[in-house]
């Protein structure tokens, strides 16, 4: 319960509320809110549930996490719920990027919505990134050439699935396939579906139901951990040439039809 008093005060300030307004909304006296914030008394179970519903945050988040580290933009709304999504900053107020290590990537599916798991991830700073919440993910395999195995993709968190831009690449945290990095195309079907395509044409495209996507991160930059050699760059250029040629041939076939 050591965080609850300052969490209540901080959340109230984020919403721009006075103690009087909060007390009226919760149906208690102002002095009770004051005693909670000053740590002179602790909320009952019933009051914790009220606070949870009011601020749309789980009770365990209110009790176990120091929310004063987060700004208002750290609470990202997902559907009808709000989840704690802390945007880490350094002493200068610059955003920090959590790095999901290769060894921990398999466990990310279990810890992606756990503030304690996210808190223990290593952090880096890349000041040239656009605004938003960013995270770095490890890339495995060769399905997204020329991206090499062991590289990292830095992605910006996409809250609204309607913001997906067909043809761009995304890191997707999925219900059944875990973490994948693919080129994404929205499908105009009755059921919301995405087409996931690898840049390496040796891998077959496949469809993914929108409701299987747990998190979506739009590519902003990549970090290579290995140097490319001349042969690899030539092979990559040839693959890109054939990919472009395939697109042009498909367009030509449509015109001929």
C-alpha cells in the first residue's frame, strides 16, 4: 500500500481535479480523500474498486506501481479499458526506448502488459525518433531481407488499428504466433483481417485475424548488429529487383485483362 497515497494524488492532478470534485464523484467526503493522499488512512477494498473503476486502472497497478513516474500520455487507451503503458524518461526528460533482448523475446508474450516486466528491460535513447511510445524488438531469421538475423527493429506503438498503412512494416505481437515482423496489408473483407507478407519471397504470405493482434508497432528505424558484406548487398538488390518486377507484371496483367 506504500504507493496508493501518492498515486491517488498524482492521478487526480493528471485529470485536473480538486479534492472536492473527486470526493463528489466517488461519493465520499473531501477529508477522506485528503487522508488517503496524506497517508493518514488507507482505502478500503470497496474504495479501491471505486478508484480502479474511476481511473480505469487495475487495482494491482494502483497498489504496486509508482504512477508518479508517468505522464498523462503514458496511459494508452485500448478498447474500453486503459492499460498502464509507462513512457520512460531520463533525467533530462528525454524518452527512453525499452529493448526486448533476444533471450527474453519468447517471454514477451507473457510480460508485454506487465509493468514490472517492462520496467526491468534495458533502455536506450534515440533522440531523432518521432513522437510517440517506442520499443526495440529483436529480429530472427531471414524472412525480411535485407534485415539480418539479430538486428533490432524500433517500432512506434499504434493504438488504433485503423491507423495501419497498407504496405508498411510492423512488429506484431500475436495471440498464437508470438512476435512477428512483416509487411502488412489491410484486407477489405467482412471480417477484419490482415495480410502479412515477408520481403523474402521464399516465405508465403498469410492472413491474420485482427482480433489476434495484441500489440502493433510501426517501423521507425532498425539497428543492425552485424555488418553487411558486398555479396549480401548484391543478393538483396537482386531480390528487390525481382520483387519490383513482380509488382509491375501483376499491374500489366490487370491492364491486359
